[in-house]
C-alpha cells in the first residue's frame, strides 16, 4: 500500500490541468516547427501534437483503387494477428515516449477489417494502453456482425465505451460488394449511409459511442463531384468530412491521371459549394497551409457555424488567450471525477476565462441563428459538431531528394522539394 504522501502526489498529478509530460511534448513539437508556420492560428505545439499512426504493420487490402498508396508487394508480407498486435504495441510505446501520455493515433496501413475481430480489438486495446485514442481506417465494406465482434467481448459486453472509425468511399475504388465499379460518387451514397447507421445501431443496442470520419480521394475524374458528396454526407451522421487530393505515391501502376490538376484550393471551393456557404479556415491551422486545410464548428439544421471566425477580433483574442492558458489540457480517457477536478483547477487558475468561453458560446449561438434555431436543430436531430479537412499528400518524386537533404541538414532551392521539407517538419498529418 502506497504511503499517503505518494497517493496525494499521484492525485495532484492526475488532476493537474496540463500534464507535465504533455507540456514537454508540446514544447518540443513547437520548437521543431519551421518559423513560417509558428503563427497565432497554429495548433501544433500549442494544444495538439498532430495525428499519429501505425506504419507498415498490415499492408493488405481486398479492393483495388486508382491511385493506390500501397507498394506493389503490399499484399505479400506478414499481417497475422500476433505480428500486428506486437508491432502496434511497439510503435505505440515509442510514440508514448516521445509524444507524451495522450494523443490521437490511426490504426492504418492496410484494410483494418481484414484483421480477425479479436486481433483488431487487441490492437485498439494496445493503443489505448499507451495513451493513444485510436481510429480504425477502413474502406467500410464490412458487416455489422464484424463491428460487434470487434467491440463486444466473448461475454457480450462492450470492450470499449467509445470507438472511432474513418471510412473511405470514392468512385476510384474497385471491388466493393454491391458497387464493384461505381460509375459516379452518387452510387456510393447508400453505402456511406449504411456504414454510419451501423454505429447508430451500436449505440442504441449496446451504449457504445462513436466518432466517424468520411474520407475521399480526389482526382480530376471526381473533382466536380466533391460538392455533391459534401452535400450528401453532411446529411449523414459523420463527424468529419475529409478529402485528399491524389498524389504520386505508392503503386505507380495505378497512376491513371494528372493529379497535379487538383489542388487544395480547388477542393476547398468544391466543399464550400456543397456546404452552400463559405467555410472559414484561417482561424485555426494544423501544420503547413500548403499541406492541410481545416475548420471545425457547429452544424445546425444544415448551417455550419465556425468555432473561430477569422474575421472576428473577439474570436481571435479568445483563441489566443485560451491556447495560452489551456493548450495541452486533455479531458478524454479520464473518469468524470478527474475531468471535473481538472476543470475546477483550470478555472481557479484563470477565473476570467469563464467569461471568455461564455463569449465564444454567445457568438456561436448568434451566428447559428439564435437559441431557437439550435433548439429546432436539436429536436430534428440535425445538431452536431462537424469538421472539414483537406490533406495534400506528397509526391514520391520529391520525397527522396527532400529526405536526403534533410539528413544532411540542407534546404532545397526547388519549390516542390522545399515544400515537402517544410511539410515534414510540422508533420503533414493524414
């Protein structure tokens, strides 16, 4: 039994608003950013570490896509459960050592539903054991029975109280059951909805919450359909809409188009067209704006209200103050009592921030149309937090020279190679 003094020390550390290891990891992250991204709207190193993920653990897939980011020999390496869980554990232990006690991480590298359910669950448990909040990356072509087998243990009780999945749907994918060769994006809407509805059933039947992201690769062939996809998915229970302009990486046998025709700005314009409004993103930034575009806010009855309006000085001032005072404060994966203690300690340290938060809330309610509009949206089940993301991936032809120069401590004069080097430093997140 621990002495009382040690118990009190552990309680103090557990309820500290910002864990000292998290603070150290954030400081190191900020120090490693290039100067041009150390801006007031930058979240990396101030409240977030960036998105982590497994690498090379189970590179296997049962669909064929153009483009495909796997190497040509991806389906010929070891992917069994023992190997997967061991390697996931090893990688998460490393991330825990360098990125602190808490971060989001993707279970990625192949089609996650090809893992046996118990191995999938064991990999998620290994990630959680190392303080990671895991998200399973999938093409979404699996049944409810598989989801139940992952989430529920042999006794029929939930292994997890919450799961996160990112499902990738686009017309560039071949082999999906019921849509082997989709002619357009609209053909996939029933599959998008069916996937999301599985998680609604999971919550209703077993009390397990979920966070769902919708991913889509964008090439010249489906760029003009991004607006329609955005419009359709916004009406579905997805929490994030993520789009990725295609890049020349992976299996070059599947490079069928001129991917340079699709840039981050054009994709964002199509997303705004589908949303039926402007989606301000300049208030917050992850990494390099050439790599990532992001905004988050409140969706109420089809109207999106951004969390930080870049045109509103009060929003910008609130962002800066709250990041300065509370950046790195983590409430997830803690008991209600610990979360409450963290919040109380944070309020006692910065009591004036309660007024600032209240101001943020009032402005969001006003932009959303008022309290009555929010009430109607809640009653109609159309109220929720949404985020929009575009990730610009790096082309293979610039990765090798960029990495070679970085190993030598040099910076390239070539704009494309330089952009890749700058993208690596703040970690172009996926």
